[in-house]
C-alpha cells in the first residue's frame, strides 16, 4: 500500500485549523480521531502508524489547540462538530466515517454521530466523558483532585463551555450503530467511590447503542491509546471487521 500524508492548515469558519490526512487504503472509509480536552493530534502517535497500514486516517487540532489558531467562537461541542464537518467537507473527505473520541472527544463524536448518522458507520469511545460527571462524580474526588479537575479548563473550552457540551450531548442515542466503549481500569486520580461512578457511566455509554461492546483495559489509565496502544488498535480492527461483514 502506498501511503500519502498531507499536513497543512485550512480556514474553516474563519479559523485556521491544522490537520493531517493519511491515505493509502483502498477502502473508502476514513477513521476520524477526536482528541481529549486540550490535547493536540500528536497524542495519537502511539497508534496512528499502525492504524494507517489498514485504514485512511484523519486527525486535526481543534480551535485553540496545537497548531490551530484560536478564534473568539465558542469552544463547546456544537461548534466543534460543525468545524470538524466543515473541515472534512472542504477537503472532500467523504463519508463514511468511523469516529474515535478520547475523553472530551467522546462527547464530540457522540454529538456528530447522533446529528449526522448517515455519515457515520461506527463509533469508538476511549474512556469518554459522561454528561453527568460534574454533577455526580466530582464530589467523590479528594480535595486536591477536585481542585485540579475544576482548574484545568483554561486551555480551550472554559468550565462553562465544557458544561454546555455536557448538556448538548444529553439524550443523544446511537440507535444500532456499532459502538465500542473502552475504559481504563487503573486510574490513580480516582477514589474507590469515584471509580465506581465512572464505571457506571461507562456502562451507560455502552447502552447508547443496541450494537455495542464494552472493553475494560485493566492496565491502562485514562489515556488508553497511550498507555496500552495494542488493545485500541485491536478494537479498531474489530470495528473494521464488523463493518466489512
């Protein structure tokens, strides 16, 4: 397979967004990666080379992150998915897409898939954010972790914009769309009680589709694709096999 890599900036909704597009697979399907809060596309380095051997791969930096410019537009999920969709359309990267979202990126891919279901054929959530976490989980953190969690929202979305995103994704459903939910089993920032709530959230995420699988990677933390890339690569292969069948 001959691989072609394009890395550049394009203007979407008035903002310069940086992306990388790796092609070579004869399959028309494209795997779209959506990063966690404040993380640039380099966080996908542990898996991108392996995945690009069997699939077309698209990664980008959101507004205000990495090599992308920062605009005055909202940084909530609705604006994010419109930027992503505009980027894919401008570059003529046609559906179908498999969307892979880590942490905050999980909110965004859920919203994209529920709003544009004809464009998306599968979703993978990597230790994804859940809409109730600020209401039901933070109180179980110890004081230090609570302060770190609530103080992190300075990189892109503010805390209020993040909470807007939580509400924007509420009540979305993926129907019978193939869904793989992956959860890190070793997360040292959690207390026993907060981890119990997190696991319940992850099970609820798996219930977003009637065609889902929930995988717990015991040795991984929140960044599963960095801590243990191989299970994530295997999950992507599994998703591709489901779609081919």
